[in-house]
């Protein structure tokens, strides 16, 4: 089984939203949530 699934939990989606509001880049957000940057876009 792959470690980094592309599906996001509701909590991860809220975290991404908050980080985007805080002007974090997609790469920074991906590192924080442990996902590939393409998942954040």
C-alpha cells in the first residue's frame, strides 16, 4: 500500500485552507501535511 494517498481528510482540507490564507506556498503546505505538492493545488 502506498504511504502518500492523494485523498485528504476533512481536517487536512481545513489545514490547507488556513495555510493558504496565511500565504504559505503549495510546496510549504505539502511539507507540513506530508503530501505531494500536486495534491495541494
